[in-house]
């Protein structure tokens, strides 16, 4: 497979003004007729051939302006079709046959639980019909879907239904019109036996919009939260961005087999059922919040992505980074903002930093790709969102809003670039963003080494920041970035933020300094007492910042920092220092001793009260094994697991009574609601239970057992079942797992949780359980949710067992990747990620991991898996 390069971009030679599609649905032989109104670009020369993309299509007919083409007037190949000398304006008619029932890749038109559905982003439309399948070709669509009345009573597509009727042989049809020009990746079709829940929304200009959520009949009771989230998101986008919905109908459909979370097709969003269905009995608080975030994300795409779209796929972060930023702000506004930021950053620093440090590192705007679906990454989405967040913070709320208004107005109905977006922001703010653009072009996480000194005599604080970005594949040299560092100086006597006065300019007590050079010293004057600096508040830039904090400094910040995020971060840093010592002790075979300063810090957290419960729950949560690993030069899986377990058990043993009290204080039997205050209480209670169970405290075990049996809501049940399953008490684990499995055998999404709970067991039988559960009737390699729940969870969240010294974990993953490479390449290339990080481990593990990568490489590979494996072995 050959790479595509960003610099090779050329505008399309032919544009499509309008598309007429007719689908005659059949599992093995669906007929697709396409009629394209086309015209040559004025700047294009006469005689320029017309290139259409097409894959896995059987061409039945092709004609221009009603005249069938002779075989020498066009050529067919594996990726498409070229028409030799089309006229300047013409109508192209094609008819193809496709087989949805054989489509296990879930791109294009496929069958999911007997329902027809489509996934066209990024390049799936070419598996439906011959078309210039690129985002800068925008057309209006009219789509007629013909199906069997009994099998597919519901026939949906983009836009508004304009005609419906009966046909012979028990068939019927519906014609849909989408008046907004769109790229082919936003096309959607759904046909099946679905039921709907309906609601209404009145837009800010007083238009009535019908909202529909389509699901299988048994899921009708699981749509309330998604509907409420949708209405909240619609209102928020009007209030925050001035963006109003444009069609009269907005539909969401739940699909069981889906490669990602959801898809923002115009007027017809398709959702992985796991990302839309909720019920207190079946979904956890985290799932409720995830649904809210994804519903909002897809809805927000209607402007940031659909009305204004990407010129080419290199600009993917233009829509994804901006939309993630929008959904993060929405979730922060409607829930606990501090917790949202902590959760997002904890995830980002673990997973995106790892991506940036690995063989598949790439810039927010990549320069080349082999398979674009490999680039739906944390860098494009999450780092892209951090970059937009930096812009927002640099400009301030009002200027950012002016910039976004300008962007949406200037480019409505167009396919544009990241420069177009940043230009609008520069114009609206009057700022020079030239250096800032490096955030889009340079891969890798900038590292900042910071040093501070207090000059008593002159009452000055000197802060030196040095930045460096490590080399990444294709980019050995890096230039300095523009890094906004939000900070405060916390007085060690007063425990308060001191005013920041930088070279005579007052920045208030919480200000931003701008690091632009490789090294800069900032001199703060009028600093009346020795401070501890609180740096990178709110994670003001996606960088790794090191500062030689003592443990006393960190305990001080944990107690006194006015910035909630940095208080949490100080706790994480303090725990990390203790963990580093314990990792070294484990490696050297020395007895492990718990740092009393960590215990004291946790004790004060538990005793001081007054903290937001949700934030307190985060503060009491130790860094994950994955995050700890990310901070080590070489990952020692066993030492990390042993050190973290030791810290958790030491805290649990010493602070047992405090955790018990915390549990009891936060117990409640009020009816479940996914409200921030209740969620906070549940998470605090469940964190406390986690500590009690870490030492298998008798009372703790009893509480876990009772919580499981009380069966009050899935958040509590899942935590209790997890703790019982992960304990050494098989007498409790086995019956609980059995009763849960029997009770929920009919509910596929709950069974996914049942799989995940078992395969995260730290006990040595976890890997055997994975193999065993792969034969369970509820498991299928063809269903991405099952693969993620069972195999994905094991390889990503059970590090001690996946990285077994005998290499069995690696072998298991390679076996699955080889199978999936054939069935679903998009899922296969994502799943293989942990093996690609082989350089981070010890020599014997490196060899074992490389051997499995080589075994995969020896197969006939899809472009998706090929690209990742080649990078990993380069
Ligand atoms: N824009 C979508 C990205 C996407 C996708 C979704 C479902 C299945 C396959 C997919 N490939 C790409 C989802 C989003 O970011 O909103
Ligand atoms: Zn998106």
C-alpha cells in the first residue's frame, strides 16, 4: 500500500452538484443506482479524466447523459473507475451490486442484528457506489430506500422524508431529501425493525424540531437520558456558540455492531448502542456521563464538521479537536467542572503521552498516511482539543466566540483547512499565532524542566523554564513551542496565592506566562515571602512539566493550592515519589516501607472535610498502573503492580476507620439519578470500599457483599462485583459472577461489563479466563463491543497478566489480531497497539513482543494493520 501525502492535495477536477440514490435492499445482492449531476471545475482542462472511487462493487451499468458507456470509454480497477473524456457538464448514472451480509469490516453498507446500516467516514461511501469519495466534494442528496415491509418497516436516510409508498411483492419505499450540501462521509441509511421515542425542541429562532431515537423494541426504556442530553446539548450550543439546528428532524439510531462510539451523519446520527442506551439497572454513572458527552459531541458536529467540513483528511482535527473541546466544555458546564478536567487530563497524560512517545506518534495534522482510519487517534482528538483549549485561554472567552462566529459564517457550506480556523482566531484576537501553529505540525510531547529560586534580599522569585520535545518518527529536530503556563506562587507562611508581578506588569494572583524560547527566566518582583510555585494550573498546555518539588512542597500544595486541579496534581506527584521508591525497593529485593508523608497527606484529606466530594474521590485515587508506567524510563510491570498494591494496602490498613466512616457517610438509598451530587457521593463511597477491600477487611467484604446483593443501581453493583471478583475470596466471587451472568444473559451491554470485570482480575488465571470466555455464547469476534470488552480490556487494563513473562498474553493478542485482520481491519489495527510499545519493556519481553509482531507481519495484511506493524518494527 502507498502513502498519501498532504502536500499532494489538488482540488477535485469534477464537482457533484446533486446525487440521486436508489437502494433496493437485499442481504447478499443490494442494488444501488446513483445519478450524479457533475461539472468540471472551471480551472480544469478539457479532456481531464473523471476519477471515481469504488471498492468491492460489482458494476452493472454506467451511462453518461443516458448513453451507456462503451468498454473503451472507461477503465475499472480495484480502487475505482476512470471515465476517459467526460463533457464539461453531465449526468453520470451507475448501477452496482453489493453484499451487506458479507461486510464484517462494518464500513459501507452492512447488516447489524438484521438491520441495514451504513458507516461512511472516512472512506466507506466508496463501498456503496462509485463516487469522488473525498470531503471537499459537497452535494445535495436525494435517497430512495426500497425494502421489505415485514423485515424493514423503517427506512431512514439523511434530511427529511418527502415521499413514501407501497410496491409489489410486500415491499415499500421512502424517499429522503437532504437540502444541505454534504460530503459523502456524512451519508447514512438505516433500514430495519425499529421503534422510536419522540420529543420536540424549539430552537432559539422559534422553529420546532422533531427529535427521534430509534432502537430495538426491548430498548425503548433506555433512551430517556440520551434524549435529555440531546436537548441540553442543543440549548448549550445556542447559548454558548450561537449555533442553531437547521433541519426539521434530528434522528439518532442505536446500532449493536459499530466500530467506534457514534457517527454524526447529517440529521441521522448512528450510535453504538453502548453510547446511547442507559438505565440505572444496566449502566454505571460513568456510562451515563459518557452517553451525555457523546450525544453532545455528535450533535455539535452539525456545525463543527458538517456545515463547515474538512478539505481533506489531513485536516481531521479541524472538526474532531474542535468538537472534543466543545463537548468537554459542555460536560464541564453541566457536571462537576473540576472532576471533568481531572478525568480528561488523567486519561490524556496516560494514553496520549504514550502515543506521542511510541512508534505511531504523529502531529495533530499529519503529513502522510496509508490508511486514514488509523488516524482517528488520541492525538487528533484529544491533543487537538488541548490545542483549541490553549487558543481559547490565550484569547479569552469573548474573542474566542468572535473567532468561532467568524469561522462558521465565513466558511458555511465549505470544506476548509486548519489555517482557515486559526486565521479566524488570529483576526478576532489580534494575536500573532505563527509560532502557535507548530502545535499542529510537531509531534511529541514537549518536556519542560523548571527551576525556581527565591531571592530573600530582593523579594524576587526567579523561575527558569527549559523546553525540549523529544524526537519522533520523521521528526528528529523540534523547534520551541509557544507554551502558555498558568501559574500562581503560593506563600509558604500565609498558604495563600501571592500577587504575580512580572517585570513590572501585574498578572493578578493566577496568571499566565508564555514560554516561547528553548529557555526563559521569569523574574517575579515584590514577592513578600518564600513561595512554592503552582505550575501549569488546569493543565494549561499538553506538556510534561518537571519541577524538583520536595515531598513537603507537594503536601503543602495539596493542602493549600487555590487551584483544585493542581491540588489533585500535587497529590498525584506526591504518590508518584513514594511509588518510585517502592518500585526501586521491589526491584532491589529490599523491604518496602510506606512513606508516612503520603499517609499523613491522605489522612488530612479524609479529615479536613469541606472538599467537593467528587474532587475528593479523585484525590483519593492513586495513579493507575498505566500512568505510573508512563513515568518510568523502562517499564517494570511486576514492580509497578507490587508498589501500587503496597501503597493501597498500607493506606487501607492505616486509615481503615476513616474509609469505613467515609463509606457509611455516603451510603444512600434514594432513587437513582445521574445527577452530579449523587454521582459524587457514589464515587466517594466506592473509592472507600475499594480501599477496604484492598486488605479484605472483614467489614469491607461484608459491605461489598451487601452492596452487590442490594442491587440498587449498576454503579454500585458493578463496583461491588469487581471488588469481589478481584479479591482472593473465590467463595464470594464465583457465586456473584454466576448470578450476575445468569441475570443479565439477555442484555448484551451488561454482558460486556461481565466480561470486562472478569478479565481485569489480578489473579494469574485471568488469561485463561479470556481464552475460555472467547468461547462463551455471548462473545463474537465480529462484534467490536465484545472484542473491546473482553480482549481490549484485558490487554489494556490487566497489565500484570497481559505482560506475563512467558509471553502468553502477547500470543493471545497476536492470535486475535490475525483473525480480526481478515474480519475487521479497523478494529484489528487499534487492538494491536499495546504490542507496538515493545521498546518500553525489558529485553526478554521486547523479544517476545517483537516475535508476535513478526508473526502478524507474515500474514497477508490489510493496509490498516500493515501500516501499524511496519511502524512498530521500523
Ligand atoms: N466522526 C466519527 C469518526 C469515525 C467513526 C465513527 C463510527 C465508526 C467508524 C468511524 N470512523 C470514523 C465519530 C466522531 O468523532 O464523532
Ligand atoms: Zn467527532
